[in-house]
C-alpha cells in the first residue's frame, strides 16, 4: 500500500506541474475565437462510448460529468485513472491542406468512498486549447492584391489554454436515488498575436497586435441519478447534471504596434483591464443508460449549453448555443472467463453529433464523430483503457470556412484496489 501511495502521489504531482505549464499543440484556426477549442469531457472509457456519462455509474470508473455517480464507489476501494492522448488534425480549405499532431496529458482522476453509499473524487482535466499558427502571403498575382499597399506576409498565432480542477462528492439517498456536487476551479491564459509585414516598408508601416486573456474562478456542478434493477441483473439508470453559469475573474490586455523601416516601434493603442469578467454559461445534461451487470451497457445523453449568453473579452459575437447527442455501448463476452483472455476484454463503440459553439460569418460550425475502444483487464478489476475517436468539424468553403478532421488515440491506466484493509496471516 505504501509503494502504491508513493507512486500515485508522484504521478499526481508530475501531472499537475505538466498541466499547469503545458498545452496541446494541435493547430486549429478555430482556436482563434472565444476560449479556444473545447476539449471532449470524460475518461477514455466514457469517450470510447461517444462521451456518455450522465446516467453511467460503475464501481471501477469515475464519471465526473455527473458527481452523483460517486456514490457507486465500493467501500474500502481506491480508483486511480491517468491518461495521455495523441491527436492529429487534418485541415482542408478551398485551396489548401494542412495537418499537425501532438501527444499530451489528458486527465488525472482519483476517487474513494467516505462511507457506504458516499463517495469522493478529485481530478485535473483540460477544458480548452488556444493553440494555432496561420501564415500566408499576398503577392501581385493574388486577387486580393492592392497596389497601394503592395505585397505583404501575415502570421497569426495563439498559445495557452484553460484547465479545470474539480473535487466532489456523491451520496446515495434511500435505495434508488443519488445526488452529488463538484467544486470546480478554472484557471489559464490564452495569448494571441497578429503580424503584418509589408514589402514596401519605406512607405508602409509593419503592423502587429497582441492580446492576452487570463481567467480564474470557482464554479459548481450538480448531479442526480435514479437507478433501478430488474430480474437477471438488468438495470436502468436515469441521470441529469447541471454546471452553474459563472462570471470568472479576468485580466484582458490588448496592444497594437507599428514598426518603421528603421526598426522604430511605436504604440498605436494599448488597453488593459485587470477587473474584467468572463461569463461562461451553464451546461445541462440529461441521460439514460440500460444494460445487464457484467455483460453490456448502453447509454444516450443530450447536452445543451446557451453559449450565446457568454461574454468573453475580445471575442464578442462568435459564440452560439449548442445541442449535442452522445450515444454508446459496451459489451463483455465473459467477464469472469478462466480460459479466454479475449472474452474478458471490454469492447466499446459510440458516436456524437451536434453543434460546435463557434459561429463565424453568420454560420455555426457543425461537429460529429465516432469512437471505439477496449478495456484490457489487468488484475481484476483494474484495466488499461484504449480508445480511438474520429471527429469532423464542418464549415462551408463558400463562406470562407474550412473542415477539420480530428483523429485522437488515447491510453489510460485505470487502477482499482482495496485499501485500508489489514492483511491477516496464519
């Protein structure tokens, strides 16, 4: 037990430092707006089933999208889930194609019971990524060329992201109901730079602008679940969760510069607001899951967020309401087989379809995808979770938008063990 505790503490501290300083370096021009590209929510078990989690509950996994599920944790047990993922984004526009990739930390989650029917969980997860890098040139052969301005090159880049730390508790009330809540901490910074370099630098000033958005604050997530059992180990779960809408403390700076041929820099404008507010609306999730214990589980979630009500300094008018449908299933041929390893493997499949929260040129970006995954059993009930997800974001090429095909592969170590139990020796 002592060695396990030391190992978990080491990984936890390493992950916290890495999350605080690192970011996902996947190039997406859509990260230029709002708080960047929103990351998928859930552990790899959940994401391989399309992201369902509102009505899911299991004694070996933590579904942090609904804190009421923590009440399912076994007495004297401890769950540790650590995951990394590899992503590759393929961007296709009207005349250009580009791709980028990166491997990064995805989540760190821990959970344990406080009493029978009362569980606790804590974790670190990324919320958004603001990374992008766009470069281009305008020459005399281009349709947008202006002879009064001349040829020029441009570059747009972004860095940073928003991370979320949560800690929460869920408790069973009576036989069928569970309720729970998460206390969440959002923190991070997004920096954006735009630069224009003109060939005729004797008559035209180079221009550049920089902006930074730093936010932090506390929020709450609430959850409720109803579960009932039928004959032959069949079950039905119904769940709902709500994240509270919040104003987060924000520092927003914006700087515009011009540069002459003699490398003299002059400030065009500078604005600093250290008391700004970023308003992030609440998210409502409703879900149902049905299955047979130790055999199969299926689930479906409906998730909606009124992003049009958000207020994000520097990104006014780029957010739209979202409605998303998540669905998935898991099947285990024979969980307790003594003869076939493949029969004990957990096989998962899922999908998601809905809206992206970004709206550009009056058009809302659409998003859909499919996922598969497996749970490879270790010493029961610990496992290694593997998942693969393909997500497409679509925008009309005729509306100066582009498509993104995002491929994600992930691996996580899900450790389950009984702690605080004294061994007896004869």
